C-alpha cells in the first residue's frame, strides 16, 4: 500500500511540476511580479526572458532568488546569478535548481551581451547564453544537454523599446530522445518620462498556445517600486514590490494561479 501511495504522490508531484514550469516562477522576483513580461526590459540582472538585458549593466551585480510554487516544498526553486561588465561586454553566469529527490531540474549558464550602434544611432542590445540543462528522475537516471538562448533589444523611440528572444535554438535533446522546450518571445516596453513603465509580451512555446503577458512597474518612492501583472497560459495574476537600501535591492513577488493558488518568490541583489 505504501508503494502505491508513494507512486501516486510522485505522479501528482510530476503533474504539478509540469504546470509550475509552464509559469513564470523564475528569473528573479521582479520578473515574477511582472508575470514574466520582461522580454523588452532593460538592465535585468537575471535576463531570463532575454539575454540582451545584460547589456544594460554598468557595474557588477550578484543576485539570489527563491520561489515555491503553490507553497509546496517539492516545487521549490533556488537560483543565483552574477553579472560583470568587462570593457564593452557584459558577462554573466548562474545556476538554478528546481524540484525534489524524485525529480530535479538543474541549469548552469554562461552569457555574454553587447551594445552596438547601427545607422539609426539608437542602441541595439544583443545577448547570447549557453545553458547546460540537466534532469534527474529517481530510478530512471539523469541526462543533460546544452541549449543556446539568444535575444535582442532595441529602442524604437525614446519612450518605446522592443525585444525578441528565443530559447534552445539548437533544438537540443535529452539523451538524444526528449526534445527540450523551444520558445519564442516578443515584447514591448513603454517607458515615458513619468515614473512607470508598461510591459507587453507574447511567449510561444512550440508545444502550446501563445501566452499573453502584461506587466506594470511604478516607482512609487525613490526607494519603493510597485509591480503587478497577468498572464493567460495558465491564467494567473502577479504582484510584488522592490525595496532599495544602499547596495541592496530586495524584491518580493507573489503569483496567484486561478486553480492551484499562491506562489511566493524573493530576490536579493547586491550591487557594489
């Protein structure tokens, strides 16, 4: 009987993992609070939606994050990333782990980003990330492979930017069989002189319908930023805030799934 219960528990956890991974529960609490609508966002230390966002950094930064889908320990994610500008380039590296003893997904990445100035004289940010993606399943073993992520971000007007990014461009497979998810993202960022920005994203996984995302970020006080967002696949609402104090930036977010409930997230970023 105990084996049956354990099997059912594992199958339920794997089903929840599939749902959790389809949401925006990584890439930092700022991105989570914006429902992942960050493809056109500038100077994002995590740059999960678009590696080109690293190009906006002028100084080094170290960030740690944790999230827990639906409050379940088995669906906990932890990650760390470091960004270092060098000459005209920005280098980034990071790692994240997600899951529990029966299922664990681990990523390690190395990224590079650069700003170029084409004939329009408006900056064009380019980014590239190489990711080692490994999945370990209890009693079935583990397998890993390399994926290539790339993106760009451009200023159309002083108040409008556009971003585009893709994941797993090289169509990697685990153990030569299971193809890893490939996504294409398009995003707009409306950032007028007023202290707010509106973010719009469309994210398309080759396996699913498009996910429409909207995020709003408001600089309420010099040290306080308020955020909110929503997404369609799956249906969810997000909110959060950021606090700046000296060298530290703390971001808190929560995501509400219309069926499964709440998922909290926390990021702490040090910018020396």
